């Protein structure tokens, strides 16, 4: 499992420059490019659906509590430190976004 996890989270979606999730603006969408941090943190994020290629939207941000993101129909609350370890690129607009 460790080899699979390391391969999954270190893969990049494309060559577009990535930035930490907590840089997104309220309502903005991004695509996960890579995860950093400890193996335990990366594993937890993967289990919650935060994987390279996943499209997410920043729903709420607060200096005190961190950020809330939407991935599909799921909302996740992430601390600011954790959000800073998720690297995204802006999502391309689709007909229904």
C-alpha cells in the first residue's frame, strides 16, 4: 500500500504551475495536482478523496478555523496548515460551472 500511496500522491496532473489550496478565492475551483506532508497526512487526504486530478471548490475560509472545500457532494473542513499542503491549479470552466 505504501508504494501505491507514494506513487499516487506524487503524480502530477500536468505541467501547469501549482499553488497551495489556501490561495484560492471564495467560490473558486481548482484541480489537485499534488500533496505534500507526512505519509500519514497524505494517506488521510487520499482516504477523504483529495487525490491528484480531483476537482474541488473553496466554499469558506477563516483565519481561525481554516478552509471548507467541496469535492463532489462532500464538504471537508481542513486546517490552514493542511490546506497549504494541497497543491492545486485553477480548474478549467465547464458548461455547468
